[in-house]
């Protein structure tokens, strides 16, 4: 490997590292802008100013923001997420208790998203890349609306699924997959619509390439044209969209888990915000960013190794020209 090749390989990693540091700064600043802090909320206005100041000093909240940020950042580098201000437990322990349930939920939602997106893009391919207004409309619908409609129809009207996804103590969501259905569908429907909108543009660009038109003129079967001449150009943008969706799904769990009572990290974030448990809030907010950056790094590295006839395929950026 030459120095030039090594430099090109290390460039995405360096960019991801810089973005990760920027993400920590954004997360820390956002928590600083929250009204009140744990020291004030614990007293609920019943303590004197001296007691509030003593409480803030005990929690380390009286130190300058820059000092607290650097301490938190150095802890992250060492793998130390800090301790909860509410209960004193290590943040890593709190996440270890909740993270498996969230991982299962995100994996289920991502699988449903992939299935729905592949179906929608196959239909778009058979129609020559045209259509897709339904996906655009679904992508614009807020997640709470998806949750309300799905809950009303699948749980209320049809009675197929439980209205809440409460797990027994120490239980696994895999023991009863029905508990995953409503929160996973709530996450997957808008994600699949968003992915379809992005990838439909890349698909339309690919279908206009000369080699695809030539393959169709030669009478090759549609499945063969799709497999041999179209899909290789969609691998790179599909990897990028998958990374984007993974981060979005992790971030979206907060609402879905709260609405359906699913005990994951998203629900932990909501409860931490209520009491201004800053270390927990920061870790929960940083998790989607970390997933997104890692996914984009892997997608970038994989895309550099993906070669197709006639040069590189279209990226996600091309979708904007044809949506």
C-alpha cells in the first residue's frame, strides 16, 4: 500500500473522528441550554439559595462549563460515561440494563425498513423509476401520527397486537415478538418512506444510463437487468442511507418507547430529561450520533471498495435532483 493510498483510506476515519468531537460539543451545549439543573430540581423550590448552591457544588455543577466539558470528553475517551446525578449509579450500568432491548427494537425496525424499501424500489423499477408520491407523503407524516394510527387499527380495532410493550422484569422482547410489532412499525414506516425517496433518485439516475437502456433494447429479462446492470450502482447509496437510517432509528426510539412503554434507552432519556440527569442525557443523546458516524464511516469505506462497470454509481446526493 502506497502512502497516497493509505492517506485516502485514513481520510474517512479522520473525518469521522472530527465529527465525533463536534457531536460531543453539540450534545454538551444542548444540555447546558436546558432550563434548570439537577441541583435546582431536587429542591423543587423548597430549599434556600445556600442549600441549592451546596447541592450544585456537591454535584459538580458549579464548575465552569468548559471545565465540565473537557472532563466529560476525557472520560468518554477513557470509556467512562460518568455517574447518574439522580441515583449515583454508573451511566454505563444504566445503559447496559436498557441497551439490549433497544438494540433488538432497532434491528427489527431496520429489517422491516429494508423489506418495505426493497419492495417500493422494485415497484419503482418496474415502472421505470416513475411514481413515489405515496412515499413522499408518508415521509412527511410525523412519527406520533404513525404511532396513533397503528395503535388504533392494529391494537384497538383489530386487536392483533397489545397496545403497550411492557416487558416482564428481566424478560427479553424476543420471548414475545408481538411486543416489538407496534414500536418497530412506528419506527419503520417513516424510515422506509424516507429511504425510498432518497434511493428512488439514485434508481432513476441509473435507469437513464446508456448501458441500462442498451440492455433493455437487447430484450434482457427485467430481473437480469436489475441484478446485473442496476443494483451495482445502488450499493454505495444504499449503504449510506442504511447508516443514516440506523442513527435516525436509534434517535427515534425515545418517542416510540415512551408511547408504548417499551423499556429501552429512549425511555431512559425521557426520564433523565425530566430530572436533568445530565450524564445520562448526554450519553443517550450521543448514542444516535455515534451509530450514525460509525455507520457512515463503514459505508464510506465499503463504497470505496465497490466498483461497477463504467465508474462509480450515484450517491445519495444525486437523489435530490430526481425526487
